[in-house]
C-alpha cells in the first residue's frame, strides 16, 4: 500500500527520477496483494492487482539509497541482513516525522477491512510528508533534473524571443529601405531591383501578348477587306461583261435592221436571229 500510494504522488508531482520498490522480511516472492489492501487502494485510484510480493535480499539493500521500515523489527532484520543498511535504514514515521508518538505502523495482515483502512491512513500521512521531504524534493537527482528542465525551457524561450526579434527587425528594415528608396536617399537593393525587373518582364510579356492579339485582329480585318474588295471587283467585272454583251447584241440588231432596210436581208431572217 505504501509503495503504490507513493508512486501515485511521484507521478502527480512529475518526479520520474525516483524508483520505488516494496519488500518483506517474512514472505516469499510472487504472492498477490491481499483482497483488503486491493479494496482500500481502489478508493485511492491505485490498482494493486498486478502487485507481487518481493523478499528482502542483501542485493536489494545494496542497490537502495533509502530504506523505510514499517516497524522496528523490519529495520532490525535489514540491519542484520547487510551492514550497508546501517546508514540508510529508518522507520517510515520517524524519518518523515508524521507521528513521533507512535513510530510503528502495525502490519494488518489477517485483520479486518477497518484495520487495513486505519493502517493506510497512517501510511498516507507518512507518504505526504515524504513527498515534501528534503530527501525527495531537494535530492541531487531530482534537483539536477529540475535544473536541466529549467535550462531547456529558458533556452527555448530565448530562442523564441530571438526569432520574434529577428522577424521584427527584418520587417522594420524592409519598411525603412522602402521609404528611403522612395525619398531618393538610398539606392534600391539588389533583391528589390530583381523583383522590379521580374515585374517589368511580366508586364512586358503581358503587353506583348496584347500586341499579338491586336495584330491578329488587324490582320483578320485587312484580310476581310481584301476579300470584300475582290468580291466587289468580280461583281463589277461581271456587270461590265454583261454590258459589253448587251452592247454587242444591240449592235447586231442595228446591223440587221440596216440590212433589211437596204434590202440585203428579209424580216423573217431578222426575227429568226432574235429567236436564236
């Protein structure tokens, strides 16, 4: 129950540099948590169903930086098991100073649910004190991690500020350059010249396109006029041909009339000529 609740507090306080383990001195490894403990911790949003018991070993004592015992008997067993436990093994309540009048947390194993609840209240009070303890909040590992995080945050903030300032400076410079160019105090930059040339080229291309379109229109108009003139000439030529033909016919008739008058031809021949 103590390891489960303290892990929750570490998570809530965003402390990931501390590892928590639980171990027993009179148990075997691999046992499930008691149903009463599971029931009590469900109310604290901590799931103990995956918990498995671990037996205290000399290797575990050597790897640990701090050992917090529930009872004086547990502390004595750790001290007997390894001499390395001497300077880092303490009673949980005594180390956190949560209750100096009663420094022992009695083992509730085999007792009722109410006893488990009472036991957890003592554990919870000690865990709250432990998360605020100098050993946890001011530990070298945690402090180093916090400093590194602050440095990274400050660097990112500075980077963002520098980027914003660079953008502002660029915008101000562009405005000043434009105003100075307009007033004639400064020559336009290469980039502005290039931009102007590009714009001029584009404009010239657009004008060229317009010119070609107008030229095409002019050509089509001239072609139409020429075609119309040719048609007029053809009509005129046809009319002229008709006039000539008519004149020739009139002349023939006149000649025949003269021939009739002079007696060289008869009237019947004249009428035949008309019919023909």
